[in-house]
C-alpha cells in the first residue's frame, strides 16, 4: 500500500457499502456516506475533506486523484470487510465509552440529552427504565444505552472472533 500522510480513520464509504458505513459510525469513526453521488463528486469530497476512500469500485480507484488514499474492499460481507479494515487500517472493533458518539443515520456527533427532554420523545418503557440518552442535533435521532447496544456488542464480539479466524493479524 502506498505511503501517505492522509488520515486513514476518517472515511468516505461508497454507495455499495452502506452496512459497513453504519458499522463504522457505531464504532465512532467519522464516516461520510451518500447514496446519490457521481464519481466526480465522490473524488471531490474525498480530497476536500481529506477522507480515506473505502470502495468496491475498481474503476473509481483508477482515478489518479485518489491514488494512495483508498482501500479496495474485497468481500461482499460486512464481517470480512471489517476484518480487512482491522488488518490494513488498524480500526478498533470494540464498543465502549469512546464509541457510540456518532449518529448512525447521518454521521453527526451526538449530544447528551437530559432524561426530562428525552422522556416525551421515547416509548414509555424506555422513559421509565433508561436515564442516559444521546441525541443527534442534525437529524433528531435519539439513542439510549439499552438492549440495542448490548445486542450490537454481542454481534461485534462474534464479528471480531470471526474475522480473527479468517484474516490473521500481521
Ligand atoms: Zn443524525
């Protein structure tokens, strides 16, 4: 892989990799992802925002402008995709207090929301049992640490084990 000073943990994810984009946001990585963009617009955003391009598009990466600032994703499966990124870009496959900081829907940084404000906007069961809420100031999505996150955590553990088996660390 080409040596480069481009940060490799701020991403632009191409349209074929929506699931991977969501996982990277869950893991706390700044991840741009748009559904309708021309190749030219993708290259512009990658360059302007100094992002590392993750793509499955062999034609896109033939463009000179993205040379030395992309990873060509090999697998169709998100488990293997994350495994590849862990091996090649050293991304962390763990959920902890440093992660869960980013809106999964739109990539914006989340803010803490007091329970008094979150309460009326969530199902009554959630309002009653949860005290820690975060919200997205951009799209309004609310998040709370609950069964959803522990479910994710479990999947990540499986994912991590699976990719350890398939993609040995260097
Ligand atoms: Zn959002």
